[in-house]
């Protein structure tokens, strides 16, 4: 009660100064609290961005490892499996796999260019070997394809 009586004994000008001081102190406290919350938010956002970047990096490395792990040598059995998996067994004919001079030649006929490109893409993506040459030719209404791997 001494504070109230002390406040009441002040002159009008002093009361205004005390009121303004209290308001400024409250505003400063609010300002510092919001700044603290804002800086914490910024720090959390940066940590989230870093964690997301780290996760994406590891995810890409795992996908790369998995894709290299699943690659196989080219053989008639692997090609037949790719044909069945992609529903191309009726559309691709005369498949031959020839190994000569450390190169692997894969030849086949297809009913249209789309099927030839699809099978070529699947073979290239699933092979351990690097593709060195691709040849497509129209031959009696069919597409003749030759893939050369090293």
C-alpha cells in the first residue's frame, strides 16, 4: 500500500513519466521475448533444412548403391526376365546375344520403335556393362535393333 500512496503523492507530470516508463518496460520485455522466439524459430528452420539435406544426400547414395547392386550381366535368361516383367514377350522376337572381342552384341526384332526403345532402355539400365553403340533400322515392317556393350 505504500506504493499506491507514493504514486498518489506524485505530481501529475511524474505520474505520466512513471506510466510511460512502465509501458516502455513492458514493451521491451515483449520485444525481447518475441526476438528470442524468432531466433529460436530461425535456428530450428536451419536445423530442419540441414537435416533434410543430409537425408536427401543419404537417400540418393542408397538409391545409387541399390541400382548398382541390382545390375546383372547380360544373358538370355536376364533378357527373357526383362521381357516378361515389361510385357514385351509377344512384341520382341529373334533375340540373340553374342560375345565377341570382349564386346556383347544383343540383336532383336520388334513390331514398332516404341517397344525397341523400351527394351533397349531396360537392358541398358539393368546391365553392369556400358553401352557403346545403339542401332535401330526399319526392316520389312519391323524394327531391327543392335545394342553393343563393352
